């Protein structure tokens, strides 16, 4: 079963957390909601998991209406919130048994669904959840969200604060889960994780900026983009911001990404301009746009 969201809006006092958000997720799809903190991702998750009521709009999850069928939704979805919310005084095994019991099932009944994940933490099954590392907490939370065999799985920033190795392991686990037919909605502030989804929605200030496959979103980036480096990155940014022909300037790892307003761009001219501003060891190279570049362009 998939998921449909139609013109969902939600406000808190005078702040619009969501504004007419609309998208559909196909059954078995791994769909990413990509945006920074405060973009509205968690608010949307809470509406779709029946923890909040939208001011306007409608939504169905696994064929159930979020208002009329909230009990059915709670029995058919798994939800892994951004903050670790399991019982820290219970052991790994006790947490998992507790959540299985709530849904009227057992660990053994759906063990095939969590086996690939649980075998990694089973040697520590008697350790209290509060004493686990970030990566192990993440795996336990995912097991607890899956133990009742949900039709739709919600993962709200599941890899925030987790080391790079555990992040990769987690996404490998999601790909394996997808082969079992589970529909997944994952939110993340990490643009590199967006490329691992089937489709993504870029969201900023409660508004959907674009929805498409990661490849298509990058493909439609409108301008040539250049990596600019020199001996002083801060001065590169300030100099480029004062350059009269700049379209966009922002730091990107060790580089500064630059786009020009003009259709014809002269690299030598820009090189000379930066030299005149006292910069040395200047390199300007054309590069490929990323999802982050696309997001920065759409959010302008």
C-alpha cells in the first residue's frame, strides 16, 4: 500500500509549518523528504502517523484516512522518530518483546523481517538500551518499528548524529527491506542520502520545491557550475559575492560553488578578478551539479 497527501497545511500560532503539501508515494517505493531543520518534515510525519491533525487537506496511508481510520493506520505503520524514544532502562530484548506484545505478535512470528538487522545487535541483547552506541540504538529502533510487519514505514531523520559507517549500514538495511515490499518515507537533512531514494521531495519552509528522481532533479540544474578554490576560502566567498556577474555563491566542502549570470562565462576574467583581490593559488574548474546545488537554487 502507498501513501497520498493532498494540500496538507499546518500552522503553529503565526508560523506556517506546512503549506499545501501534496505528493503520492507508490507501493513499495523508498521516498525521501529532503530539507533542513525547520522545513516541516517532522510535522508532516506526525500528521501522517495520526499524532497531529492538519488544519487543511487530506491524506491516506496504506489506503486508510488519517482522520477516519486512525486506529487502522496505527496498526499498519511503523514509526521511527528522530529522537531515540525507546525505554532506556529496558534491555534490547525487553524493548523488542514489549513492542511485539503491544501489537499482539511475537519476535519469532516476524523474525524474518528483522533478522538481517537483529543479528548485529543480538550479542548485546541483555544490555540496556540507554547504554547502547548511536548506531546500535538506531538498529534497535528500526527493529521495534518493524516487529509488527507494517505496510508503511516512517523514518524521521534516522541517521542524524550517527557515524558515517553506521549511516551506510542503515541505508543498506533499508534497501534490503524494500525488497520485502514495505513502502518507506524517509526524511533527512543530508543531501547525499537523497541519491539513495527512488524519488525525493525537496522541502523548505513547509513548501515542496520539487519532486522527482534524484537523477532527474540534478539533470535539470539550469546553469554551469564551477568549483573555485584559493588560499583563503572566506575571502573567495566575499570577493565572489561582490563580483557583479555572480548568480550564486556558497561554500561546498573544500570548494566554493559559483554560477554566473551570463550565458558566456570567461574563466580567465574571473581568475584575474580574484587575483586583483589579493588571492593566490586560484583554481576554477567546471563541475557537476548535485542535489544540494539544486536545492540551493530552488530555495533562492
